C-alpha cells in the first residue's frame, strides 16, 4: 500500500505537457494548494487557490489575484469563454451550495447564471452561448445545460449513479463527461440536445474529467486505479489520451495528483500542450 501524506508534506506544481515531444515542463512550484488550470487565448494560465482565482504568466510565473467582488469561496470548477473576455466560476457565496457566475476576465462584479444549487460549471459551447455543468437535483448528480446569460436549464443525462465533468468538442457536436453505472465510472459522450448517448471507455480504471483536444482527434482524461471512490486528491493517477480514430489509449504520465489536476478545460488553444497540476512529496 502506498503511504498517505499530509498537506504540510506536500508542494503543488503547475506543469505543461507537450503532446508532440512527450516532455513535461514545470512552470511553478508552491506550498499553496493550486488547482484546475485553464489556458487563456492570451497565453495566461487561470487557476484557483484558497477560494480565489489567480492569473499566471508562464514567462514570469507568479500568482496574481483576479479580484471578484463578493466571491471568496470559489471551488475548482471555473473556465474561460472562447473569446477570452469572460470567466465562468462556481462559488457558494449566498447559499452555502455552489452556484455558477460569470465575471469579466480582468475581474469585477459577477453575474449569477444558475438559480438552483448546487451547480458546478465544466464546459462552454464553442460559440459561447451555452454552458454545460454538473448539478445535483433531488439528490441525483446529472449533466445540465443552460444559456450563458442564465435561464431555463436542460437536463441531459438520466439513469446514472453519478455524472460529472462535461466538456464540449471543438465542433460543438458532442459533450463528453464521466458517468457511473453499476459502480463503473467511465467516459461517455452525448449530443448537446441530449440524444445519442455513447459509452466511450469500459476498462477497470476509474475515469474522470474528459477534455476533447482542439483538433478533435483525442480526449485527455484522468484515470484512477480500480476501486477508487470519487475523485480524491493526493493519489497516484494516470494522465491518459484516448485516440478517437481507433479507440486506443495512451498513458502519458503517472503522477501524484487527482482532485485539482485537470478538473476543467486545460488545453492550449492550438492543441500543442495542456496544463495540469500534480503534487510533490516534500520528504
């Protein structure tokens, strides 16, 4: 059995993975709990830390706070609109249960999107008009969508034990997500109108957080070992790539991470690299 570690023994590392070379480039190491990197079109990295959002310039990697009025309990479900002008965040400000908001990229006053809670953002359509998210309604976790500005939400999944992590393909034709049936957490995809659902993995690993590549050829995801419950942090996991042409899978790297590693869309817009967070064991 691999030993358990305590937070005081850990450091958190933001890195880039180059798809062509297979090389990992460390960008920032900190003893602060950083999670869930997004890649902005301007090259900046957005991630969360201690209930707030931060911006990082990879050339001069420092945590720069993005000021968001009234939101101080941000979780790691956040992202960037395709035009780069807005951020989508999930916070428990008023209800004690996660609600989705939008805010200008530079920060400022948030606009509430979802009325019902809990709701955790994960994906946005390529045209920027629709959000996809995980929500618990009547005790059940399903995938939902709603307009970017808010409005009536649409339930997309049914008959799952648990679902999470919806993310759109670059052409907008599919929403990928992880879903559990009969105790097996696998990757699935569904059309944005809720039709033609397909199971895409069926191995023994516990598969989470699929992110379709910008070129549409592969899907990045996180694989836990068989028997893992939920998506815990501080576990040995694999960063995997699913090749859609033939259904084969490639293990890119085994890392110590899990929760916070790639919870949200993390591809560089040109698809050459992706960003992730892992954990260094400081002992």
